[in-house]
């Protein structure tokens, strides 16, 4: 079966791409293995120079790549360009700072050091929702460390998948450094397991659903291979009464509805101190309802279509179930008529926070708002989920902010701000949100062999 890219704003087919045959996958694995033999011995300065060229090309092609992102997954054009430029910034950051991250680390009081060496070919299973940034934030530090990558990208963003592979070649990447694998969703479980178990694959990284991550981790574990997982999230956004409510509303709306509300690190559960709950709900619902919905290629659009029709179906079902659990819709709540996968920005209050539906990840434009009466209750509600990716704490009390941040079960906590990734800082989760880290110094070393060398 071919892989299809469909414009989510119009439901029209953009292109079909042939799936790789078993022979093609074998050829790509062999080429990656051979390419690693050379790339792992390439001087670090040469690898850094490639990243600089990559950053330059991303910046030069930002408009073209943004249009590609928008057409394939419906992201508003301004956000799509920002995604490409963020990838350019990431490439330049690791070109400049990566060598220091990977430098030998002497161990005080001993005649020894830790040396960070490449592992080999890395298999990456990547999602559709950040088609450039997600792939490149994995590739950039991984390649700098001397590894090569084989990437199974999202089925619906195959234009982006091929564009990234060509980008790396255009930047001077040698054969085998970056290899795109065209594998349709219906065969990914079997094909991914075969690739994970192949002796030439040294580690695996996956960004996607918790179920997919656990399946890949089980396969990798059976072969004793390292895995990095960045999975789902149901991030809490905690607002205390002494917070700057205007800013907490503004950035809360940004966090929930950016990327068409299809982000694992978006704020999804808003926990607001009861004394300001009604005021926050009123302002938040008004701000969400004011978002301009429409053609994602129009610079005025702030909320485009969901990436696939089945995602709209899931959102409709989740909203119905939330209402059945006592929820009350105060804004939005329905699919838009006409072509495309559009769903209104939706705000729900009064639902039972312990209802099973509210334990799911809402991967659509739905914000759930709950009141709390104490700091302890806020922390309990925030942690009452299988996920542990990010969280935000809003308060003018610095000691309380740090205290609550320490108690949240999350890989990242942002104070008086919304959660997002940054090339300089490690990114990842705990619990059902995965393990391992991308970005920053920890991410640079994640897919390396931290080899102890004792003596001189």
C-alpha cells in the first residue's frame, strides 16, 4: 500500500509515495552500517561544520519548508516557519556548544576520564505533528556524536520526510548518514520490530503514543538495546490566586492551541485556585473563542485543521464522554461543517477530575479547567495521571513556585511560563511519558557510549 499525504484543510490528496520493499529496507540498513564506519571516524570539527551548513539551508528554505508543513499537517503558516527556524537555531547551537558537551570528562582524584563515543546506526520512529523540528532535534545531536540514523517518519508527512533526507545531503551529509524509511502504518508493528532486532541497529528512539513506545521498548529490551522514549502527555497548568491572570490566560491559550492543539507538551488540564476560578474561566473561554479558525496558509489563522479526520472523530468522542462525566462546555464543542478536519477551540468545566475519560490524553483543541482549594490538592490533581511530561506553575510566591515544582511528577516544570523545548535544555518525561532525554548536554550524550578510560 502506498503512503498518502492528504491536505487536512481540504481533504484532498497531495501525493502518494511507494512503501519500501523488504529488499529496499535491507539495502538501506547495509548502507547505514557502511556509512557509520566512515562517519564515526570523521573529525568532530567536520561534523560541526555540517550542522552549520544545515542551519544555513534551513533558514534559506524556511518559507518553502513552512508551506510543505502547512499543506501536509495543517499547521498555521507562521508557526510552520517558526518550527523550521527553531530547527536552524538547534543546528547552530549544537555546532557551537556540542563539542563541549561531548568533550572528555576527567574524574577528579583519579587518573581517568569518561569519553563519549558513538553507538552506531540509530533507528528513529518519528511523529507527524512537528515534522521538521522533532526529526531534526533527534538527528542533530545524534549525528554530531558520530552516529548515523534511519528514520521512519509519520505516514501523512512523507513530503517532509523526503525533504529532510535531501536537506542532509545538500548540507554535505555522506551516504548513510540520514536514511528515510517509507513504512506504512498498517505494517509498522512488524517492520519496526524486525529493524529494532537487526544487529546493525544499536539503539532506538521513538516519539509517539505510550502504547507504541512500550511495544518498541519491549522489542529493544529483548535484544538488550538502549531506547529513548518521548511519549504522550496530559500536562497540568496550575494557576494560584496571586498569579498574573492576564498573562496566565494569554499563555495558557497559546500553550493549549498552538500547533492546532496537537502537541504532547501542550497544557491540557488547567488547575485554578477556586477564588479566581470563575474569572479565569470567563477570560480563558473568551480568548479561546476569539482564535481565528481557517485556512492554515492564511497568516491571520491561529487555529487550523486537525491533521487527520480520525483525530476529529476521537476529539468528538472525548468531548461527549467528558460531558457524560459531568463536564459543561463553555466554549466550542463541535466539529465545523464543510471540508477539512476542523474542530472548534473548546473549553470544558465541572467535569469529575477522577473520571476515566479525563485520564486520557486530549490531542485536540480541548481545554479542561478544574478548581482547587489548596496547594496539596493542586499537586494531587496534577499528578493524578499516568503521564509525566511537563507542567506549569503560576504564582507570584517564588518559594511556593519552587516547592510545587519539586512535587510535580514531570520531566520539566516551567514557572510563570508555558512548557516548550529549547535546544539548550534537556527535554523528556517520566512515568507513561517515557524516559531518556533529548537536547542540551544530556541529550547530546544520550545516544553515546560513556566509556571509562583509566590511566594514561
